[in-house]
């Protein structure tokens, strides 16, 4: 796996850590270096019912949570 793909996968750890800390909020990436942006930029947003349900489902691909 190339470095940018591996780096982008690591970005999902940020989302998981934030929601594990407080399930009422999610941290999303507006810009990220692994996606080719010049800098990383985050936003904290309230989680939706769908975000919470998908995050709790161990078999769900919840990468879509990383969107404002």
C-alpha cells in the first residue's frame, strides 16, 4: 500500500477516537495531507442517528462518517 493510502486510513482513527470519547460529536476532515491537500483541517459536528448506529455496528463500513 502506498504512503498516501496508508496515511488516509490512519485519518479514520481520528474519527473513531473522537466518537469513542463522545458519541454526540464527530470530527470530520475538510482537508487532509494524504488526499493531496496542503494542510489538514478538521471540523467538529454533531453526530446523526445514522452515524451513531453505523459506528456501533462492528460489521459496517462507517468511513462515510468523515463527511460534513
